[in-house]
């Protein structure tokens, strides 16, 4: 059974921002109904049942159309549906009808302070929210300004004194322009968040592609020359053997030597590719996390550790930084290194829980456990309370002499000279 709020934790940062933006626009109709419909219902006894029902119906209809238009407009802006032109025109027309009805009631309806206050709410609030939602569904912002100006003119009570008329015009124009500007700015900010997320993904893919090119280039440099020489000497050995010349044996011995040399060089390339330097990984992780807006701190010694320990902990730092970026919504990350008696302890703590609920059983962590187990190390990962996630890796320090922690001898195996040897 999933814990409460897990659906929110599974969302990416752009998806969370989009959800927040959508519900902000969905709250506009509710605010409008409470602001306008509430006072009307509160004065129903003095306004009259017929007029109260008419005003509440118009406000409720306008709120419902605002909610539907906002939803369709946001889908259009995210590229999920076509532009809701009909809904935008319908909302603009209904806003004009509501404002015109309020003006007509103010000029020709029953007199009284309660009626004037109820109508004033419709004149000041409904055009503002209408202009704000219409701004979501149009491409040209000048049309938004034109709609706000039109709503202002349609809301003017011409039967009132000039100061009151100008006050209503200023309030409606300011309110409509402010809500419209807020709507446009929110959408642009949402698009910017998605673009930044896509840029980060692109940067990650480019880094992977660059590393693949580097590895391919190294292999080409190592294998290209040796394979070319092996091909030439093999061809020469074939020709000498066909002539029954004893030099063919010497050429094949040279081919065997070149093959062993190529295997050794490829092993060195692969070994350098697989090993991770702790200082470099810590600097890279801090740079990436800082660029992502996550405050990263590193404490403890980062140099002077044995190469085997640095390589193992470097892989832990690399995987932990990746998990912080992908599986959580962290604001800070603390990396600590401690050298204790006979072992080195690395801790990575952050305030963002991973998407799998903090179980610590992702494929990357499983691979790290297997890698550390080969040298006698261990890895623990899980929630640490208060929304924090803690990863702890322990790697034993190798003794100056003797077997490695896995029980195998640290001496390098003697090279094999069998001609049928293949690279592992």
C-alpha cells in the first residue's frame, strides 16, 4: 500500500510545476464564485428570489466556462490538443453578457444599496477573470489587451457620475490586465521549466555520447596499428609457407607477439575506463548538483586513499549523484568521508526521497552492492527520517601485504602464452 502523497513524489519537477499551475488556474473560478456569488446569495432576501437566481446562474455559468477554457487552453499550450477557439469566443461573449447584464440591472433594475453592491462585484470581478482566462487561449497578446479594454468599456455604468464611472473603469482595466499578465507569465514560466529540464537531459546524453566517442577513439588508436601489422605479417607468413620457407614460422611468432600486445593494451584501456577517481567524481558530482540548484557539500579526506578504495567509492559517488538528480526532489546533499580503523566510510545524505519510496533496491544500487561485495565492502541505502535519504558505503582498507579482502592473492597472474588465448 503506497504511502499518502506518493503520487506527488513520483512526479518530476516540471510535472509538479505543471500540476501547481493547472490547479492555480482551476482555483480562479472558485475564487470568482465565492467573491461574486457569495454576496449575491447573502443578500437574496433583499434582492429578491428571481433576480438572485439570475445573477447566481450567470456567475456559475461563467465560472464553469472559465474552468473548462483554462483546462483546454493549458492542454493546447502544452501541445496536447488543438487551440480552443470556440471556447475562447464563448467565454469572451459570456463575459460581455454578464457585464452587460450587471450594467442593465444597475441602471434599470430595483434600487437599493444591496443590489448596487451585488452588481458592483459582477462589474469588477467577472471581466477581470474572463480576461485572464482568455489570455491563455490566444496567440497574440494584443488581442488580450483589446479584450481587456472592451470588457472595461462594456462594464461602464454610464448612468452614474463621472468619478464613479472612471473608478470602475480603472479597477476593471487594472484587474483584467493584472490577471491576464499573471496568466501569460505563468505559462511562460511553465514552458521555461520544461525547456530547462530538456536541456539537462540533452546535456546528459551529450556527456554519454562524448564518453562513447572517447572510448571508441582510444580503442581505434590501440587496435588500428596492431591489427594492420598483424594482417600484413599474416599475409606474408601465408606466402612464405606456400613457398615452404622457414621464415614463415618467425612471422607467425611475431603475429603472436603482436596479438598479446594488443590484448594487453586493450585491457589497459578498459581498466582505465572502468576505474573511477574519487576526487574527480566528487568534483563532478558537486558541479552537476550545484548546477541543478541542489546545495552540495563535501567533507572529509578525498586524497591519499588506496587506488582500489578510490575506484570503488568513486562509483558510489557517481551512482548516488545520479539518484539524487533522477529519483528525488532534493534541495541539499551532503557527502562525507571518514577513514576509520581498517575501513573507509562514505555517506551521501539528501532531503529528497527517491521515486521507489526509499527502498534502496534500484538496479544501480544493486550493481554497486555487487561491486563492493567483490572487495569485501557493503552498501546500505534507505530513508533516514524527516524526508531524508541516506546512503552509506563501507570499503575495507587493503593490508600492506597479503590477500585482498575477497580472499584472493593481490599478485598479478602470470601472462598466458597459449596461442588460442582470447581477451576476457
